C-alpha cells in the first residue's frame, strides 16, 4: 500500500516543490483520506530513504512535521499513524450530523491546506531543516533537562519567565535605548500570537483598523478573528499612504495621547 501512495516520488515531475515537501504532502493526504489507517506503522526513516533514493533528512523532515501536526506518533515502537478526532468528525459530518460540523470540517481543511503544502525554496518563515544540527540540538536538550527543577515543571508566570523578561528589558535599555521594565515585556510563542494579542488588547470588536494593502496575510487573519473592521490602505515608498478623506470617512481606532507610554 505504501508503495502505491509514494509512487509519485519515483516519477519525473516539473513541480517546483522540494522532495521533503512532496513526501510530507503524499503521506498527509493518505492519512486524511484514511488510506493509511490509524495505527498503521511507517518504515524507519533510513529504510524509506534507501527505498526511494532520498536523503534521510528528507524523510525526517516529513515525519517530524507530521508528528508536530498530530498526524503521526513516534516512540520506541516506531512511527505510526495517529488516531485523528478530525477524521471521525468528518465521518459524522458525512452522515448529516449538522450544518455547523460541516462548516467546521471545511474550515479545518482550509487551515490544513495552508500549512506549507506549496512551500517553495527561499519562502519567508520556512527554515532549511536539512541544515538543522539535530545531534547538537538533542545534546543541548538533554543537558537542559538535567538542570530542570520542580519549579520549571509548574505553570509558567504570565507573560513569560521573569528572569528572561528582565534580561530582555536590560538588553533593550542598553542596546536600543528603550526605557522599559520587565513588567512591560511579554514573551509569546510566536509572531501570530503577538498579532492576536495586539488585535484583542488594543481594539474592541467592531472597531475599524487600517491595514496596509498589500499586507502580511496572517496579520489580516488575526484582525478578522478579533472581530475588527478592516480598512485596506494603499502604500507607497514610505509606507501606508492614507489620504485626508479616509480620516473623515473611516477613522481608525486611536488611543489618547501618551497612553502607550504610561506605566
């Protein structure tokens, strides 16, 4: 069965898609279509790489990406297909459970298709995982776990580790001239989390916000999710270029003078 699924890897293709992405896509599609059933074991990375004349890192990338997304499980028993609640929900939807579940399944499918299916070389925000120092990373993780205490295993402080926040405040003060305290520094999981926090903290649902056009798509998604009314504004060489009439027709949410500098 796996040989049939991965047959396109042996065929000549003109797609500008890295082989690691091609393998990832084929396995993911097979899992979503239930061609690879929950619990099905996949070959070891070395074996699969040898069978299809690929670098082992290519297979590792596909496996690790699918593990991170919850499609595969990897432990001492090997790599196998996870039991996906999403697949069960899709089956129930097909049986006519309700229109809301149909919309949910459609939305989930859209999000899955966005997660790197068409990543090209030099795409922004996509690391070259083939060049990642896996062995060194594993050693450092092992070393870090040896220094962990019970305190690090409890819930983290809001806004991030206090020691890290203080170090960042000291750095910003010394190197960037930013006058701030550790209490004003918040550590988030990534850029998207930061955008979501800004959208929810600095505006209320229904407020009008201006967004550059064109803009970073994920920023637009964060603003829409927060229930904000988006007003696209054209840009020029200096950035956002709003004309005087736009300030009258659709003014954006504005804070009182000095609000952002108060402590």
